[in-house]
């Protein structure tokens, strides 16, 4: 049994046999062609390009039907590339001057392009290298009949092991049979990661050498909740994970019945249980799971999935779609949180920074790119005429920053008024409290906003100084750290005193063991990832507020995160022993 750790990009756990795919860049041998055959070679190339474009258009339509319009846009860049005259000229030149086969010309030129992309300063562009490979394989497939591995043709269930998957491959996966994805390469924001997440396929990337550690037929456990792949697990490990999956499945069926019941504690306190989403298409699923609104719409994902900056109209259409799908339920829309690990096209994201997480990201980036910011605010405000919406600024770290953001919002409102365009003049304006300085100054900030949403993902990383994406120090990243809990408590108190609403939208809110603590600290709105809604609702329906307050008081006196975590888990186990009894929950 071996364990490999990587970067989890789409949560879930599965046990299945491995299917290892061939290396993505299998070389094409150089073969010469006589001069007389060059026109025929050029013709072969043109036909392959035309067929490839047809394929892409088809795949685009399929992706649109399966995953929505935003996801389908990923393939627009492939169409753009395949029509790129300079690229086609390079293929032609190579065939004519070097007198080589069309497949070698495509291989050589695309390898060269990939190298250029890999050397780019802009990290977003570097991750686009997979799109180049995707296209290369497609064209070569048409030239030599060696079609790229069509995953849809795979027999039986499998966990896919690959050096990397192209966006096309990932979009064509059949969720019912592909139980997981584990790759050597890949980053958190690659198109492959986004597409895996959108399809709820457990995925771990950046495993470095998983393709050489695993052979087809090996049994694997992919635990994408914890970013690990267990290769040929022993009997005890298998049993433990089987029980875990069984319990989760059972819980899932069981919990589906909870969808229509209120998220209400046993003493009758109603808790708002909202969903965190990246794309409007996720809303139907979130509502089906029992969410009653959206507490965090991460609008930057539209930018991350697009090849060019989304127009105001496109943004507006997306926000409108979210409103329509919510059908009167509340929508909290967060302005762009780009930068650091969230990369997108465009030159407004700094190419090189020593500390991107402390750099020009999120609201800072928007305040330095007013055109970008105003365009989004305009789209949001226009959409606010069509349904209940709240606007939220991320990463606020000082009152001046908040005032500046609000001033720009007012400017945009004035513009719309001048133009006679409808919008909600009273749209509630709030902030994410996710920087320690904002948490410490919560009392001051509360006077100037309508609501707070606590972003524990960043609050934890900035409070403990632990990069949330760094595997080597992942054990230090802890929702149970007493300093984090103290800050959450202070934020809630400041909000309550100022009589503004406070919710929490970091991952911590979706972890069942922390639900009682959060309720005990005074939170009444939780915004969580949609799959976690039923489980969290069950915990809410099993506890009383006074019980949670007692728990929170005890936690307040604790000194270490271990102590806190062991305690909240024990308490949850007492409340729902049939569910939380097993060892996995103790680790
Ligand atoms: C957070 O930081 O807690 C949060 C919800 O936002 P994101 O994960 O998008 O940074
Ligand atoms: Mg954040």
C-alpha cells in the first residue's frame, strides 16, 4: 500500500480499478515526403483541420448541453486556435520547406507552441498548454487515424490516471463510470480542474509521478476530500473506506428526504442554509439538495473559464440566469476575487509577484482596474432589477478600501440612473470578512455595511500564516485553531451589536463537526458547498441552540486546535452516534 498526496480540485471519495492513460505527448517520428507529394500532404492537413474543427464544434454543443454555456466556452479557444492563420501558415511552411509529413509538422509546431506557453510569465497562460496538446492530438488523430483516447469508449468503471487530461477528455467523461481522476500535472485553476469540479468527479492533480506509480488494474482509493490516492490499499484500509462510502451513500439517500424539511434546530430556531456556487447551472442541484438561496456566488469563475474577458452583457446574462433559477430566493453575489490561485486571461493579473496571496488580488485588483470593476458592478446592478440580490466585496482589509469600493458602486449607480436603466437602489452591500485586520476592525466596518460573510478559507490562511494550497503544511491549516475561533466570535459579536446580518461561507461551515460550534457562536446563516447541505441540515435538526452555546463556551477556554477538534467531534458523535462513530472521523 502506498499513499500519494496531491492537490484536491474536486471533492469526493471512490474505490475503483485504475486505468492508466498513455503519455500525453507521445512523439511522432519525423518522416520525409518527396516534393511531388507535398500538395497531397497539404490537402491531408487541410482536411484534418476541417474535421477537427467539426469535432470541436460538436463537442462544444455537447458540453453546452451537459455543463452549460460557460463551460462550453472553453472550447471557443480551440476553435480560435484551429482557425489561427499564423498557426496554419506554420504547418504549411514546415511541410513545404522541411518536406515532412503533415502529422510531423503538426507535432513539431504544436510542441514548439506548448513550449512557448510553458515559458510565459503569466501563470494563466502557462496552464493553457493543455489546450494546445488537446488540439495537437485531435489533428494528429485525424491524420494518422490514431484517435485520442476516447474515454467514453472505456469499458466498466475506472479511476483515470494520466499525466494530465485535456479539457476535451475531461468534458467527455461519463460521471456514472469515471469514479475519479488523478494526474501527475495540473493546477488548481486548469480547465481540467474546473471541468472535473463542474461534473462532481473526485479529482486530485499535481501528484507528480502517479502515472509511474500505478498500473492499469491496480486497486485505488481516491480520497479527494483529503488530496490522497491510496495505491493497492490493504484490507483494513479498504474496509474502512468501503464503510465510509457506504455510510455516505446511505446518508445520501436518507438525507435526500430532508431536502424539503426546514433547517431548524430542535428548539425551533431557523437557520438559513445557503449554497456556494461558481456557475448558475449549479443552482438547480443546490436547491434540490435543500439550499434556500445562494450565499456566495464566486463570479470570478466565469472569467477563469473564458478565453477572453467576459463582456458586460455576458456577465449580466449569467447573473440574470442565477436570479431566474433562484426564482425569488436570495442571491449574494461576490465581486471578482481574481488573483493569487484564481487565474484568468487578461493582463490585469500581475504576472510575477513574490507573494501572490498577499499581493494584488481580489478587491485590490478591482480597485486598480476600474474599468473591469465598473463593468462588473454595472452588470450586477442591472441584474438587481430582476430579483433579490446582495452585493459583497471580497478581501476587504481596511475601512478606506471599503469606502473606495462603495464610492465606485455609487458612481455606477449614478451612471445607470442618468441612463434611465432600472436597478435596485437599495441593494444590500456587504463584505467578506476574511482578513485578520477586517476581523479585528469588525466593529468599525459593521457601521458601514449591511452584512458580513465570514470567509474562513482565507481567514484561516492569513491568521495562522498557512498557505491554503500548500500540501506540505496542510496539517497546520486548521478550522479549529483557537485564534480563528476567537476571530469568528468577535466578528459575530460586532455584527450582532451593529444589528447587521452575519453569515459564514468558508468551507468550515460545511464541516459537520463545526456546525454546533458555529451555531453556539451565534451564526444563523451558513453558506456551504451544495453536496454538504443535507448533512449539515441533519446536524442542525438534531441539536438545540442552548446545547450549542454550552459547547461554544467550553471551546472558548481551549488552547489548541487538537483539543477543539477532538471535543467538537466527540460532541457530534454523542448527538448522532450512528453516523459519526467510525475511525475515519477521528483522524
Ligand atoms: C473564503 O475565503 O472563505 C471564501 C469563501 O472564499 P474563497 O474560497 O473563494 O477564497
Ligand atoms: Mg476568500
